[in-house]
């Protein structure tokens, strides 16, 4: 009998003998892995060759080898129907993706959180039977986690990225998790594409670069091939991508949900968090510099403010769409790449949230908290949004691995405030000592407990909205999801001229980091013109790429949605208009006017702001009144990017010392460049002159006394930035 040959030229018998020898129990002498004389520089690389795999030229298949015909659509009951559990391709893909990182979150790994409460308005009860909406005097505990999406736990707070805004309501009926973002739309329409999107935006797999940033080839390659992402990419290129403070950041539920009232009537809703302190952001150059100077900028500000009693406040609102109006829009309300303009459906305020307590332990609370959009209570229900449908599976699957098994709900931060009894027992990290013999239902041994609760207008069991689904099983996407550009154009048209310039600069910068020219060309020639021809032309000029004279996308992708400006889509629509919570640098050195320091601090405090004394060192400063001024920080310890505005306090010797300091000169130059209000009292103007800061300029206030500058200075601060200075500020070399 002739033995057959197998890989490596050995016969089957020879290979079986070789494999039978255990290198740990047999001598390696004269064997192929004898390191005494066989090792070469490439030997380890050669041994890894059998494990290397290159996808080029191969079909897309499941892990079991089945060819995949459609990798863009999950299996649904009809084009607009719910995702089906039998979709093994979707489940395998999401299951693997959910478990790619341990123990860190795959996305939203870097976060900061706070405790607080939610209190409904009287109007809330008419929309939902959920207990937390019924009593205007009742405060429901909440735990809110803010996060960045792309970077790991060790990345920076102020990178250009989407911010997570996840709220866990500890209601008397169980936990409700509203797991949203600071942008109202998302990059993809179907959850089956979520692993692809995250793989593309994450650091590239060959070198783990870049951290916490989207400015690289794989991200732009993916989004340039997925027109549905154009709207969300535009939001990410706007100033929304780096909020000034979590207290100035909007939050959105992203998806369309349902609320069910006591009569059983269901309505479609979009959830909104509106910050009571107004909306504003960092400037891109400012955000970049904060990476090195204070990578914990956002989390530090929230922590410090809560510790000092300056709590974060948000109004909770809903956009309500009656079920009979589901199809009256020029877009599909189940499409997660679309928002509902507030001009079409106003936001109805139904409650207020206050964050007023910091966690006691970061790991036990902020890191171990587990949010899940599938955690709802009676009165709140889902829709067939295909991205939401996938999230309902994915979050639970992820948390089982990240938090060590199915009992993560027993971790203190995740436990509801109401009792929770069921027949789930055992497994890893079980904390509950379950009594009774019956761990099944129905039973008679333990008197039938725990028992079901029938649905009811109040304190009833959860009941899913009775929605008729009569459709074929299909992998497809509704034609109503085909509009990819009209709302991107709407967002662009809603921006002020300053915001548009920032978006152009963002696309220019991001694409400059893309090494492959065809990806840059595809974005500039095939995507951006469909949003706005001028946007494409400006970015194209910055890259030396010609752009088309007409929009290249087919009519169905351009869509029919309104492209008229929506004021609510601009950050300028909700500027703070006051200086509450603002932090103002008071620059001082030996010889400063101490009376001015005290007057400024008192006036700022009366307006809800804080004056922070900044000096060349931490040594007490000698004032002209014979007293000492104790600095809060040094010039290089709390740079201008960490504060909201600057006042140079009077005193000839103080101004001279600051003018002879490179750090002092840079401080005011940088504040000027970042469009911050600057005041100089008396001789303080000498520092501005020495730094080359134009004194006859928007947002620069000079005067002999504190009263001369304070009112116009604070009015400018209330606008957040001195926007008219934007075009000239780049001339400052800081």
C-alpha cells in the first residue's frame, strides 16, 4: 500500500510519527526544531507562515466557511421589519466583534461619569405610563457616563470624535438605559455594518496608529465607500466633535423609540438632552494643544465643578410623532442616519436632570457600569430601526465577556433599586444566595413564585407594542433609506460662516493624513460634491484636486428632504449668553495691583464665574497694597487653553515682569488666537503690546479701572468666542 504525500513532502505515516513525538518529553536532538544548530533569523517568521492569512482574492465567508451573499443587510421580516434571531451571519459577526476586547470596552472605552437625579415635568405623564414620568415631585436616581468612541482608556479627552451620552435611570420599575451620543445620527443604517465601521475607525491593525483619531486611511476608505455615512461624517468634522465641557454638550437617543401611555396608545419619539448652560465647543487648535497640556480636560472639569457645587443641568425633551404620521416625512424616521428637524417637530420638554455627585471609585462605578439600550421599563418600547435592533443583541453579548459572565447585573452600580427575582441562578461571580427549591416557572413547590405580572396602566408587567408584521424574510434595505445626502446638505446650510470654515479646515486636515491618493480623491470628488459643491471645491483646492461642476450621485441618493437651514443644528443657536461656570485667568506678578485682584474675583463670583490667579510661579506675589496674592496656578501649569478668557491685572512692575516672560507673552497670544475675550487694566496693556496682540481689536478691552472693562468683557464672554476675530486670528504665531 502506497502512502500518500502531504504538505512538506512527508508521507502520512511519517507525519503521524513526527506528530506523536512531544517536544517537551522527547529529545530535540537532530529534530527539525533543534535550536542548537537550526535557528536562523527567519526561523520564527517561517513557523508563523502557516498562521498567516491574506484576504486578497478570496470570497467573503462566515467562520464556518459559508459564502456570504449580502454583508450589508441583516435578515428582517420585510424591508422595514424587525431583525430576525435566525440570522446566523449577523449573530456570528456581532458576537465576534463584541468579544474583541477584554476587559476594556471595544468602543467608548474612555469615559467619565457622575451621579444625579431626573425629575419629570407635569407634561411627561401624558406620553408614557412609565413610573418615572408620573410624579413631578419624584426624583429618580441616574448615573450618566460621557465617553469618546475611538480611543482606548489611555487616550485624550479632546480628540475629534463622537461623545457618548449614556444615562441609567434607576426607576421603581427597573433600570432604563438611554444609551445615546452627542450627535443625533450615526454612520451606518444597519447594525450588521457596525463591526466594519468600528474596525475602520479604530487604530490600524498593522501598527495600532493613530490613537483616538479618525485621520487615517482605513476610516476614510470605509466612509468614502458608504455614502450613508456622509451626514454623520459632516457632524464629526464640525465643532460638535470636541465639546468645551460636558455641561455644554447636547445628547440624543439617536434612534426612534416608542412611548406608550396608560391607555395603551403608542407614539414614536426622539429623545433629546438640552444643556441648560448652552452649547459651545473648543476650537480645533485649542483641542489639539489640550492633548498634551491636560489630556483629562473634560473629565477634570466635570469632577472639579461637581466638587465645588457647580452641578451639571440638562432638560429632557422629546419629539413626538403620532403613529398615523409615520410616513409623512421626506425621509424614513427609522433611518438612524436621519434626524427630524425641530422646525418640523418641535422638542417638547418633559423633565430635568441634575448631575450633582462624583463617583466614589472609578473602577467600581464608571468602569463597571453596563449600559444596554435593551434595558427598558413598561411605557417605553423599541422600533424596527435596524441599527437599534442590532444593538439590542450586541450590548448584552459584550457585557457578558467584559464583566465576567451573566451576573454583571449584580455589580452594585448595575443593580436596580427595585427588587429583582427570577429563576436565573449560578454561573461566575454570583452574589445572591437564592433560597427555595424551584428555579423554574411555573412551580407549586415555592407557591408559584416568582410570578408574572399582567400588563396594566400602572405597575404592570412589560408588554411589547402590538405591531403587525406580515412580510417575507429578506436581506434588503427599504428604498426609504436611500437618501444619503439631503440631511448632510441641511446640516451644512445650517452652519454659520465661521462653523463652515472650521468644517472645511477639518476635512482638509483629516484628508491630509490619508496616504492613498485615490481615497482622498474619492472623498473630494464623489462624496463632498453631493453635500455642497462649494465645500467640495474649497477642500479640493487645499489638496490640488479638481471637483465636478454638478453633484455626481444618483437622484435617489441626493434625496428630496428639505435643505433649508435649521437653526437648532448650529452650536451658535444656544450660546451661553452669560458667564456662569466660566473660569477666567487673572495674570499677575510681583508689583500687581492687589485691590484690582480682589475686585475682579468678587465681581466674577457674583456672576457665577471664577477668577483664577495665574503667576510665574507658585510663590506668593507681592502686591502694591503691601499684601500678598496667593497664586492658584503657574503660567505653564494652567495654560490659556484650559480657561475661558484672560484679564491682565494692572501694576507697572507686574506688567513688566510678565512682558519679559516667554510664558506670559505666549499666554495672551494663544488666548487671542483662540478667539477668547481679553481685558487689560492700566499698565496691563503693556503685556498685550509686547506680545503683538492688537489692542484695537474685537474682544480686546482696555481701561484704567476694573469697572471700565468688566461689563463689555463679560458680554463678550457670554458669546463664548469673539467670532469676528476668526479670520484674523490665524496670523498669530502662537
